[in-house]
């Protein structure tokens, strides 16, 4: 959606109808909290509803919600929705104590709760209303949410509500058994060749140019040999990271970081290898040392040492945390996500790398539930896969990607209209 576009909220049905579009799916057994900036909707947060032990004393849970919402520095109020079929249990209601705690904690933080709702599979109702003439049991039909004007407008503009993360992270197989065997055999051949070229600056440069040209052309289904080569390239951690950085911030940032981390070996003079991928491959590489990065003093954050490149070129840490550039190349990241979906289908270490990349992109988009699902699946494919473990820790701690935390950089702002 373009930055200049606005949506009009006419009532609770519109607010509740917006939530699945904001998250990308219809939540279940979830608390959804939304910030308000005056009369405008702000950030959307989804958390699993707590169990009985937490409900007995929900103050810590409420403080966690508050801490997440404080990332929206302009928030001055909040809205709450409990997506559950247990919101009708009285007295006093399974989640009434939780809502009371949220009212107290968020109110003290300058984000008073303006309204709250229970949303079940078939009915929804206001959480604080006890007047049967206004809010009769069992509530209003959920179909009113699905038929709301805002939901219709979102669909018209090209937005869609997909499967829940646990389903969306496990798509049906894209390859037949025969094709899968062919990919794995070809991948092993490419991996053996690429492993001997890990220190080759020329191989790195050609690989980045191939990936860049591929992503610029919005590729459809790729041939088996190309899938195998790209999967093999992701098995080299430094190249995997460079692909993510290149997609968000360009080749210069990818090269500068690779030089800073010292991955090049001047003694590696083997000619680069690789298939012909879709799109023109730029000729020529930057001169050795171009964009050479330098290290800043180590920081104390979870990401470890902060690094910076030459002026104007972001470091890997800044890119991977969404701190730089100001706005990433969302079009290229979207294309990368589509390619990584194809590359993840055969599993294994390369599949874990592709799923980790998809998890990172989902986190950059502000979709923590999807990120956790992809990263969890990556760890199923390759237990102990380090980048997936690190990313999953960030997601579970509620750390927001820098781009997702700023409206001017957020992914949704740069989605095209429906044709």
C-alpha cells in the first residue's frame, strides 16, 4: 500500500476486519493489541493467549504487551481483541482478569485501552459490555467482520488473508520425487565445486551478480540445475549472508562486508563456475579493496559487534537488524522470498538456509509469527543451525526489525496496488 493512501474505520467491524490483513492471517487463541495515534491505527501485535497459571496473575504478561507496544513512540491509546471461543464463559469470563490487568498497565504507560472485543469462530462481542440490549448473547455474527467495508476495500487494493503461520510455513511439495532426487544430485556436484572457491573474490562477485540479476527479473519456476546451484551457494554461510544483505542494500554492501570479514583468499585463483541464470549478468567487478569496511568498537547488544562500511555503505549488522539503509529494497526482498520458497523444498542444510532467509524477511516485514514458523522449520531441517537459532531468539524476545518499527520504512507502505 502506498504511503499516501488511508483507510476509513467506521466501526468495530472495520477494526476487527483489518487485523487479519495486518497480520496476514486470521488469528486463533491469540491476543491482538493495536496502538492508536489519535484516531489513526498504529502497530499491530499478536501474542498467544496465556494459560491458566499466567491468567491467575497476568501482570507480567500485561507488562510484556506494554513493552512491545512502547516501540510505537507515537502511540497514545490501545485496542485489544481476544481471538478465542472461551470469551463467553461467565462469571467473570476467562480473560476478564487479563483485560483488567492490560487496562491498568497500558493506562499507566500512557496508552489507555479504548475498547476490547472477544472474537470467536462464529460470533464476536465487546468485552466490557454487559448490557444484553446492546450486546445480546452470543454476540454478533463474525460474517459482519468479513463483510465489513474496510475488509472489502483491503481486498480491492490487493491485500489477502493467507493461511496461519504453522500452515503457511509448510506448503505442499513443489517438486516430484524424481525432480527432488535430481536437485540433490546436482546440488552435491555444485557444492563440491563451490567449496573449493569459498575464498575466490571472482566467484563471490559472479555469484552476487547472478543473484541480483535473478531477483530483478521476478523469476518463475527455476530449472532443476539452477535450483541446485543456488541451494549449493546458500550452504556457504558467508555467501548466504551476502545474498540477504545484497537483496536489501545492494551489491556494494555485500562486497564491503565480505571484505571486512576477510573471506577472500588471494591464493584462490580458480575460475568461477555457475549455470546461466535468468537475466543479464553485469560485466566487470569492483576493484579489489573497493568498499573496504572498517570495524567500530564492539557494542553490547544482542547482535554483537556493530560494523560499518565506507561512508554511505551499510555494514552487515546494520542491514540484518533493519537499521540501514533507511528503506530496504522491498521489491528485491519480495523476489528473494519467492526464490527461497523454491529452494527450501528439498530440505537439508540448503533448505534450512532458505527457510532462515524467509524467516528473516518475515521478521523484516514485522510478521513475527511467520518468522518463528519458518525459523522453527529451519531448525527441524538442520538442528543447531546457528543463524536460525539467533533469529528465533530475537523473535521470541519481541525484538522488532528496525524497518518494521518505522512507518516510513515498513513493508506494507511499498506494496503495489491491485491492478
